């Protein structure tokens, strides 16, 4: 856990946080999940050179709906889900073509957003199928962030930094135990797959970041 008061939250604090994590021994990161904030994507490049970036599909969906005319949002959401839920990249590209044809005239900004984000949002397809649902978004991290905020709202005002760190540290330790017991992600098969990929100089460890 790291705290910072840096004003440039993502570009500067993100870079410092990644440097701090590497100093604690984090290495071999090949897969990073986040939204499309340029500060995060730039911060990832230097400490984790060669890492694959997965654009969070939930955040991309929000971007698509933000560009969509109100009356088309339901259709856009349904069509985008079809693209994201494709079984393989061949099918995903076919569905992307359908998406473009469907909205090219009625919602050109939506089409431009989808085409720009498609490859990064579908990077998850390189992983074994059983891990794609959990790792295509930052939802797991977002839920943890929300729980931290919920606990913070109960306290409202912390007397000092140490008291905040104690509360958040206890919550993170508690959540870690839950994940260990429930095996939120059973990584046995993943490790076998990753070893094979590392041998082929591709590798794949996971870091999820939520803004």
C-alpha cells in the first residue's frame, strides 16, 4: 500500500508507485489492466517495458455510451457486448465490422471510439479463456476501492496519516484472506500457461489498476 499527495495523480504518482513496487521486488509484469487515462498508460511504459496493456472493457463501454446519442445507447451497449464477448479474435473482428456498419452513419463518434480502443480492449484474448472474464476489466479492484471508501466514510476524519494506514491496511489484509480462501482466481493452469509463454519470450503476469 502506498499513499501520495502528488497533484498530477496518474502521470507522476503512477510512475512513482510503479517505481516503489519494483523496489519492493515486483518483476516480470507483462499484462497491465487499466482505463485509458494517458497518465497510467505512459507510467506503465518505462518500468514495465514490453508489458501488454489491457484497456478495461467497462471503461471503454462508458466511453462508447458517452459518445452515443441518447436514443441509441441501448443498441450501442448490446452491440459492444457482442464484440467483447466473442470467443476468439476472428469472431471479434467480424463483430467489430458489424458494429461499424450498424453505427457508421448514425453514431460516427461511437464507431471512431470503438475502432481506436478495439485492439487494446481485446488484448485479453491472448490469455487462457477461463481467465478472461475476471481480467478483462478492473472490476475486482474497483470493488475493493469502493469498500475502502465505504470504511473511510464511516470514520469521516482521520487524526493523522498513520490512523488511515492502519484502517486501510487492516481492510486489505482482511480482503487478502478472503481471496486466499475463495480462490477468486485459481492460477494453477495460468502458471503452466505463463511458463510456456515465458519460454517463448511472451510471459504474462497481471496488474490491475483502477483510477
